[in-house]
């Protein structure tokens, strides 16, 4: 029987998993990734298994839920903010998880510098920062070059999941993502998390914002030269967010 003290809630929505007695906590956080070179996933996780990456994992709600639901998969969550990684790490340890690691690292840098081609089963990106100020538009993550990196990183048939509550950002994504992926809209809540996969989604739903969701698999009719040509030819995300 699960006691109420073992349940953690955000905005009334239970956080995945239960808090275990302290003697069952794990200490599997990855505080620092190597500065250069491809990640040695077997050394990091102590095993070879399909890898799920959450880019911008925040407090860990999605990636912890996935690690609980898919113990046969390895999970890597990263965020540029050390504070949220500390929260996520503590929550994973409290739930006794051994198949999850967290790191402070930029999403683009990770895929560009540290992930071997065709080595990832799933890449998830929830609510990337739209950067409403025009002067910061160049900091938007989803660009043709970024999508080329995701395409390169995924195994054949691997999964790419995108989600945002910004209509202008989604319009841009929806226009360029199909150049790299066989992409599909997901019009309703994800069945594993009807109240929201992430903290941001829960907040957005509470504000009655429309959530845009989609998933795709890498197109298998593209070679490396074609992907590079797409990254040069497709437009950058220099749009008005409509804030």
C-alpha cells in the first residue's frame, strides 16, 4: 500500500513513482559529462541498452516516468540549469532508479559533440524556450542544423517527440521537421500522462493554452549529403512568437 507521504505532487498532479525509504535510494546521478569525445554509454550506465534522451528535462517529470515504465531502457536527462538537474537527480534517487542519469549540458552541444550516430532509441523535446525577444531569436534550439543532429543520432525507426504551447514556434517546426522525419501530429494528451508529461505542460493546461504535440521517425531516404544540404537551405527560426 502506498502512503500519502510517498506521493509527491505538483499543482495537484502526482509526480511519477513513489518515494522509497531512504535506505533504498540510489546515487546514480551523472554530475559531469566528459568535455569532449563520444559518450561511453556502457561505462556511464554499466550496461548496454536502448537509450532515451530528454533534451531540457527540467525537474525530471517525463524522463523519470519513462525510466519507471521502461526499466529495460537507459535514460539520460539534461538541462542547462544546474538547479533543476539537482531536483531531478534527487527525485530519481528517491525512487531507487538505476537506469537514469542527469547532466548539465546544452542539447545542441550534446548531440553535436557526444552522441554517436544511430545510437539513440528516443529523443524527446518538450516546450523548448521560444525566446520572445527578437534579439534572442538566434538562441532558439529547433533549427535545421539541430534537426539534422537529431536525425543522425537516432537509430533507424527511432522516435523523435516534439511539444510546445507556442503556436508560432509550432508552425515553424511543422514546416521544417517533415524534411527530416516522417512526422505526425498527436492531437490529444499523451495516454501515459493525461494531465501532462512535464511541469510546463501542466502549467500551460492550467492556463488553457493549446498544446501542440507530434512525433516522428527518421526519413530513410536521406543520405548525409542531402541532410547537410537541407540544413543550409531551410529557414532559421526568425519569426514573431505572437506573444
